[in-house]
C-alpha cells in the first residue's frame, strides 16, 4: 500500500513538471510552430499560355490575390471585349432604287446616312434623301407624277457581333421616317357611254406628309480600305398621313408605294475608325 502511494505521488509530480515546461514554451513571444509537410512532388507548375507578364510578376512577388484578380479581369475582357465609347463613324450611300430603275422601276430615291458606332454595339443613325416618281399604270387612265421631295429617317441599330471586329456586323434596328411632298395626277380621262363622249383633266398641286416606322435587319461587311457593303430588309407601316380629298398619293418618298409593307436597302459605306488604339486586341 505504501509503495502504491509513492508511485502515485511520483506520477503526479512528473505530470506537473511537464505541464509547467509546456506552458513556459508556449508563452515565448514570436514563437511559431509549423507542422512539417513532406512534398509529394517536385514538379514546377507553369502559368497558362498567354498569361500576361505583369500577372506572372505579381505571382513571383507573392501578390497572389492581386494576380488572381487581374487574371479574372483579363478573362472577362476575352469573353466580353470592351470597345471605347466612340468606336467609329460610317457614311453610307443607299443605291438600291437607282439600281432598280435600270430594270424599269418608275419610282425611287437616293439617300445618305451617318452612323455612329458606340461601344461596337449601339449605333444611332440618321438618313437624309430625296425621292420622286413618274408612272402611267397599265389599264389606267392617268399619269402619276411625284415631285422631287425630301425625306428623313432617324433611329438606331444594335450590333449582335459586338465581340468581333467592327468590320463584320449583324444588326437589327428601328427607324422613324417622315416626308413632306407634292404630286400631280395628269391626263385623267373620264368617258360617258350614255353621252358617247370623254373628258380629260388634271389634278395638280397636291400636297401631303407621312410619318412612318420601320423594323429592319441587315449585314455589313468590310471589303478593304475602310469601304464596306451593307444589306438591309425592312418592314414598315404608316403612323400618320395628311389626307387629300382630291387624290391619295401613290408614292411616298423614303417609304415606297403606299400599300407596300416591305423595302430593301443596299448601301456602300466609308468608315472612319475612332479611338482605334483602345480597341481590344
């Protein structure tokens, strides 16, 4: 019994000494304990191909957080390239009506456009032109003469290919058009079977104006030397029209024939790049 008591006292004393030593060691300021780690490989990891040199330097200097943040920004730029606010200015000439006139079209016009490319996405557009008509419809008893008159369209395009260089564009857009114009109807012949006689007269000095809207889709492709070709198909409808009690206009400058719903445009563009040094590479 006495021997057991001596052994128990010795064990308690030994535990007290070990605890005191451990506490004294932990209290030493600046002392850091690191669990040793045995590396499983000695392969050196290399950064992905194309990583910016500045990002690699940040990694080597130990600034890992900043390097990773820059990598994320670079990745987003590759997925969503950011063009400057003013990307380009295009001047266009719509020549579809002069071309169709070679094949017998009796009406048409010609217009010029100015398109400002913002961020390579949104494109405000203004179009100014003049149109006229002269036609004697088959099996009809009159000649329609639309005087040379101005028209204007304003609107915007959206470029769905904003991730690519501006020389290739797939667009959808809207336009608001307006024209004020004059027209004459001459050689109107009216015959009476009862009296067996005919009468011819003219309806001149007619005036009207029309407000209309357009939805369009198109392509634009650069050929080289800043010259591009563009194709557009349009669906349009009239919003308002000044009524004429004597005769309705058959042709509306900038719109086409009054009952048409579709129109086409074929334009030649010259584009002046803006802030090209800020374009993504």
